[in-house]
C-alpha cells in the first residue's frame, strides 16, 4: 500500500482555557475543522500529479491570496502583520509559561527538568533544521539506520572534497574526523602568527608537534544511539573545515559513480569512457582514472540489464509470458541431464523460440527459402545464437526463429532444425531451400534431416576460402561469372576460362558440386536467385548490441527488434501503390527497358522464338511459363524474352493482361500485406510475469574463464582488410629501414653492405667498431651506416 505524499499531520496540543466564551469556543472549533481539512488536502490524497504529462499552465502567484478574504476571519499563526487591528471579543491563545516549571514544587522537579530539556532540544532542533539547507548535518538530526549515516558521510566527503576517517564505527557509535592536510603557516595555539620575539622552548615545540593539535582539522561528527533507541542521532558536530581540499577521495569509488551515471548510460549505452570521465570530473571536481570509470559503467550496465546469472532463474517466467501473449508460439527449453533427479536445480543448455505471428506470416509469404547462420554471444556465459531468416516479397529480411545454444556443432544444429521442421511442417522429402555459410555441423545435420532439400552455399564465404591460395581480381571475376550463369552451357564456358587462368583453382572449384553455388544448377522452387546469405548477415548486424546482454535481455532484444521491424514495414506497405511490391516493380521496369530490344516470333502451341543481342535466340513457353534462359524459373519474374512474347500476344489481340499478372504471387502487393497482418504482441514487465510452476530452479551453465581479455569482435580472416592484420604485408624496420623484419628483431642489418657488417657478429670496418643490436657501428654511425672517411 502506497502512503500519501504528505505523510501524517503533526498533532498539536489544544490550549485549555476555562474563561473562554461560547463564541470564542465556537470560533476555535471552526478553526480546528479548517486546519483538519487543510491537513487532509496537504496529504495529496485526492489527486496525484502526473509529472510526465504536465499541461502547459501559466504560473499563478498566490502569495497575496489572503487579501481578498474578509478581515473578520481570524488568522491563527499566519500573516500577523497584515491585520490592522485585533478583532474585539477575541481572547489571546494560551501559551506555555516556562517559569511555571521553575516554581514547581520539589516533588515535580524531576518532571520539570525533563520538560525543560525537551523544550530546549526542540528549540535547538528547530533552529538546526532551518540551517540544514546549507549543511548536511545538524545537532539532533536523526537517521533510521547506520547505513544511511554512512551514505550521508560519503556524500559530504565527495561534495566538500575532504578525506574523512571513521575513528569509531560499531553498533552504537559512528565518530568521524577530517584527515585533511593543513598548511604549516606558523599559527600558534592562540590563533596568532609567530613573531621573531616570541620565545618558544624546545620542550614546547616538541609538545606541540607530538600533540598535533595545530595540524588537525577541527571538523568532527559523532552519531550514536542508545541500546533501546531505534534511530541514530547526531550528538556532536563541528562543521568548520580548515584543511585543504583534495582531488582524490576514497569515498568516490566506482559503486558511487555507477549510481550517478545510471540514467546517462541507460539513455546511451555506447557512451565513450572519455566522455563519462570528463562529465564526472567536471561535476565533482575530482580526479578519476579510466579504469574506475570503466568499472562504474560496467556496474551501471549490470544494474540496467540485470545480473547475468540471476536472469536464468526467471527464464521460465519470461518464456511463459511470451508464449501466453503470442498464440501458437513454440518455445523449447532444454537443460543438461542431472544424475541426481532429486536435485532442486537444473543447468541451462538450450532455448528455442518461434513466435506464432512470424510462423503465420512466413506461410502467407509463399516463398520456401530460409537462411541459416550463427553468431556468438559476448557475455560471461558463452554460447551461440542460431537464427533462421526468410525473405518477403519486397526482398526484405523476415526473421522466423532464433535459439541460444551452448555451441555450434552437429547436435545443436540438429536440435534447432528439428524444431524448425516441426513448426514449418517439413519432412525428409520436403522440397525446401536453405542457404548458409557452411557452419560447423550444419552440413551433416541438413543431410540427415532434409536430404531432399536444396542447400546453397554463400558465395562470399566461398570466395574467402579461395583467396587463401588464389588472390586477385581475375579469380574473383571468374568465380562470380561461374556462379551467376543461368544456363549450363554458359557455366561450362566460364569454368573453361578459369581452367585456362589456373588449373589448380579450377580443380578446387570443380570439386564443390555446382548445385550448391551456381544459378545454372539451382531449382526454381524458392523463386529467388540469391547466392549470398545477406539475409542472416543483415539480422546479425541489427542484434549485435543485444549479444552482450544477459539471456533474457538478449532474447527480449531480438523479440523487440522483430516487433518494431514489422511495424516499420507496415508503414511502407501503406505507402505502396500498384499490383507489385516496390522492389519487384523496379526490377520489372528495368526488364521492360531491355525487352524493347528483343524480337518475338510466334511458333504455335504457346511457344515463341525470341531473338536478342544480335544472334542469341531463346525459346519461351507461355503455357508452362518457362524460358530457355532459365531466369523466369529462378526468380518468378518474367525475363526480357518473355516480356517481348507477352507484348506480341497483346498485338495479336490475345487477352494476356499486363506483364505484372505473369509475376509469381510472392511479389504481389496483396501477398506482402497478408504477410505483415500478423503482428508480434507486446509483453508485460517482470513484475507482472506469472510464476512458473516448475519445482526446479534454472541456473546458468558452467563456464571456465579463459586467460586473457574476452574477445568482443568476430575473428577476421587473413585476407580481410581490417587495418590490423599484417599478413601479405611487408614489414619495414624502424631502425635500419630494411624490409623483412621489425625494430624488435633488428640485428643492425645494412642497406648497402659496403663498409658495414653484422652488429651481432661484430663484423665491422673502421676504427672503434663494436657489435651492437641497436645498429651503431664504427663507434659513431647511425642505423647501421658507416661514416664517410
């Protein structure tokens, strides 16, 4: 239950006066009722202001509001100077006379002493509360716990830039003194400066130095409590500082800094450490190291994202929430086998998620193509994120399923593909198309589960393997020419060109079956001629910021990205016009421009002979919607030869419609809309998740911390131009200027070889020659060069 903001109104003693009249008593009763109403409204019990949705109301000055009230209304304790004269018949309020306690009888002396002490404490506390605006401590200030006292002391140490030391720190006392440095300016105990005629004996000097009272800062704080008390009270406080400020405070640790930068890091998790350090140094005027700021940022990120190990315990609750909010969602959680079944904990191993709306949207897209890929996680518990991504009618990525597994191997891929096949209704003889980068364990897993499926290899990764032995633009052009050929004769001709260029490269490429990487051997079941796995690479670039988060945060990052992506695509769908998607419309317009150069001749039975580019002839079968160039079957979009045939049919008054009607339904705008009708539903926060009824507790997998700094980036190949790899690059020595070694391994080699020699062997010419690994010969030379004689 949330208490009102105003708290409990303070109770006040009502004055007892038997001489007051009925009118006066009635007036006081009315005033008491007014005070009660005011105290009720001061608690804000009737309304709560929503600070996030404030209206733009003008500021109203209400300080002179009482001037419009009738003067006969009595003001109790408010605005006494504004009244011109006292109201007749009113009597003064009875006040407490402190002299009555002094003149009390001896039997009441103990009680009177307690009352005097209480009144004195109340006056002092009221006076200190007024001054507490500028000072963090005051006499009779109360704290609920010792932790609250220490936090206030640490905060004062940082704000004042003084080093405070705990002299006493036990269950009942906290005594703090200032350990700041005071400059020795010759100030004596009396407060005056030392003069030349002042005579101070050696014993006095020794006493003062030993006592050290001159060199101590007078600031001191004592907070204590009696054993029967609950609150801690400030008993002694000297607020004057005479020491110098410092820029190095022990209280300003990374835990304190992490609490100050939580909002900043939450708004911009990628904020550089240098910017954070400059901001904190400017705010607190303290010197901070990069490592301390790094630990503070890491602590702030942990508080924002949650602890890595703690999120495994509530993973079942999250999966249950996702599954309940999105109907037809498939969630598979696998744990490691436990030898003791009575154990209350289970070790996490894998999790698979395929959202129901994505499953329905993929089926409505009418394109049997999925890209498979894996990306590693960057947190303390290593693992792999496996993804299955499809393409919509606009050639945009459409994520379908994702999983977090322990590693990328045959078992994990088999488990992932088995669950994926169950969701899509795939069997061993299903005609489906996959494209991948040939990850570890993926090839045998696909061969085992879906032997009839078409499996394409990403051409970019194929080229990366080729560059290890055969580098250059000529090899790259030959490879791409072989892969983009759409007919088998064209493919054979391109392979012969590669054989003439390099027979070893031809043998290596010919050993890979062309049905995996060349369009000439692809089937048209996917209506896509893609040879690159860019669909998965695009998704990996979008979720890279979520791969270093805890398990639930990582899964939620992916789910939220998909949810936002569907909404953004829906906005593009609402803007689109025409029978086809925007990408298909642009592609068809380019084909129409090239089709104007073709000439079609009707041959009967729905067949056409189309001539293009001089003497090239192709056969188009309009009944079967095929062309001998094989482009129509691959993409599902009519090629330039078929477009020329369609135009010829229209000239012969045949009802063939526009060329857009011959495009496969996967590219229709209607199909694109049906695909994105299914939206990913939002979920509640952790506080509203329904608790799982599983009796066991999920714990993170066991992980051995490797030696060295954790790897955050992908391992680049030796041929990638990342600005770091030195393979295939010549190294120049910074000492002797020769190529082939660096300054660390330099032996004093010479560039010319005349008049110089090996520094290590001491083979030199001239006078005073000494062997040196630093390249100095002949007593004077520089970088291994002999001086001119």
